[in-house]
């Protein structure tokens, strides 16, 4: 479930009409105050937050103590192959269903694969590991940002009513185009 507010990218604000560009700019400048306040209250009201943060410190120390020297190429190759399969399945589900949550799941799995590959590279491993197109991950992220913008144009929106229509129309058109580029990229066609 998507709960985090993400500011629309500057590329998102390349709209054709002046009112839409202005609304995009305002949307980009500050997150919706009601959500920010709710997040702050949740952090303040969470009695278990300190305990979970302390646990993370312990886990971080344990991570450093892991037997990393014993990591063999077949271990990380198997992990990367499994991640690639999860990304492929998530992509198939997203394309088949067209559901926003499935598209979000696809992006999340692709981002995790990218992080896994970056970690291998920084450790001096995985030079021959199969890769996932970084541009595809960026396109999935752009689509998610547009979807979040649409989510924030409904009832209870932080945007003025007059701006919501322009933002909604812009985001819908851009989201359709972004998903077409993602489809083209995943099918090996030129997405641009």
C-alpha cells in the first residue's frame, strides 16, 4: 500500500498549459500539510518507535559481523536470478491487471533488484550478474509519482479545487504515456 507522499518530479511539471504548470509547481514545492502533520503525530505517538530504532542498531551491528568472506558466486547468482524472476512476474501481473498496486509492486521489486546489484558492485562482486534496465526502474518511478499525484487530486485534496482538474487531466495523460513507455521497454521496443 502506498502511503508516502512524493513530490512530483520537475519533468512532471513540463505541462503545456500555464495553469497546469503553475499547479504542478505548487504541488512540487511542499508536501500536503495534513499528511505531514499526520506523519509527525504518528512518530510522536508511537511508543514502540524507540524500541524498533534500537533493534535496527543491533541488526546493523549484526550485519557487519556476518561472514561475508564466505559468500560464494553461486549464492549471489542464485539471489539475483530469483530477484529477476520476481521482477518479471510482477511485470506480467501489472501489465495483465493494469491495477495501480500491481504497478507499484513491480516498481518496488525492480528497485530492490537494483539495490541488490548496486550492493554487489560496491562489494566488488557481480561483475557478470544479469542486470535490469535502470531506465525502466526510473520509468516505473515516474509512473508511481503520477499515480500519487492523481491520488492527491481527489476528495480531501491539499490542492485548490480549480487546480485539481488541471492536475488530474495532466497526470492521467502523462500516466498513460509513462505506462506505454514501460510496456515498450519491457517488450524490447524503443520506449521513447
